[in-house]
């Protein structure tokens, strides 16, 4: 069996504005997603599934997919507001997608082998893809009692923005790097004192070490995860279906499965430099770093 890369590309950048997934940031009009696709192909992934909104499928095909169909199998899964468990009805007033947990669940019909998950608008680094591909092939099989999963953790200091605060999934790991808790910290930024601080889910400001392990949504799963996500999503809808802005987040779903002993998540910590855009001002630094990365590595030598 091979390994699929699942790319979550249906969301819109709420703070940055516009369709970040299709913005040209690298040399010759390359997007952050172009780099991830190139890294995935070189790492040995044999297929890609893009989760997108059906309304921009044509633009996505022209901008991204058509350039890579000669190198890797590509499919689409559409994240739709009315794609809900047990034929639930979506509130007519709902406009916002249901979140990253539903985005993953949207690909349940396209994936039948081990797969990794990334965001479309993040740069993860070639080394991280190589590590994840190796990791996917070595994840123990699911057992009757628990699913098995993997996560690439980044050092917090490698994921900050110089232009404002960021939100990150802060990970608590045991001595064997097994994920025990993942919590969403908000308003993370370096203070004038030199220390990094963030607000935990309880609303408390906490100091965070530079090498704190954080998730950038680079996961590994078996196809059995879809049933577990569906059950979690259904529970979410029982409580929040009428909240027009509520989102069902993948990290929350995974944390719930861990706390209920239904999932074991092994992690590894990568030293790759993450790149992404939270604020418009971030784009200048990202462009500079992509130019440098492209010059030092053999990106896009056989493509486009």
C-alpha cells in the first residue's frame, strides 16, 4: 500500500483575507502549496486528495492540479455545508464551513490507505515530508481498542510571526513523544522581555519555552479515522448545529479521542522551518525565504 497526502484547502483566510491557497509567493508564481506538492512527490507519496469547495474547483485545477497530474494521482473531495452525518440538515442561514474535522471527513470516499494531512496554506519543509513519509510507513496497525496516529511537531520558535500574535496547538508529550494533550493557545507572541507568552484555553497568560512542541496540522492516520471523526462530528452537531459560526476542529477531535483512550498518537519533532501568512505583512518575509529556499534546493526541476 502507498501513502496519500490529504490537503485541506477549502477554508478562507479569515485574518489575511482572500484565497491564500492560490496566492503566488515564490519565484515564477509558485504558491506555498506548490512547495508542499513538490516535497510530497519527492518524499514518495503516491496520491494527493485536495479538499476544496466545489465552487472554486476550476480555478484550483488551472492554478495547481493540472501541473502535477503527470507526476502523481490527484483527486478532489468537496467540503459542503450539507455533507453531514445521518442526513442531518444544515441550517439555511449557515455560510461558514464546518471546520477542519469535517474537511477531513469529506475525503472518506477518496482514501483507502494510510495518509498524511496538511493545510494548503502552510510551508512545512522538505525534511518534514521525508520524516512523515517514513513515519507513515512505520505506524503500528490500529488495534481493536485504539486507533494509531502520528503528528509532526514543530518548535514554537519556528512558527511565530513578527507582525502579531498567532494561535497554536500546544502539545504535551510523554517521555516517548506520545501525544497526551493538545490545547489551543491564542495570542502567542514574543514579549519585550524576550519571553514568549500565550493565552491558554482557561484564559490565563502563560510563558512558553522557545522549543515548546506545537502542531501545525501535519498528521498521519489510517482510513479507520474516518469513522471516529464522524462520531465526534455527530456529537458536535448535537450541541452546536444551530450556532452559525461554530467549527468542528480536527485537533479537538483528536484530543477527545486521546482522552477517551480511543487513539494513540506518536509524534516526532522536526527542525524544519515553518512558513505561513497570518498577516499581510508576513508575505514579504515569506517571499524572501522562499526565494532563498528555491535557490538552495532543487525545487520544481521537472515541473511547470
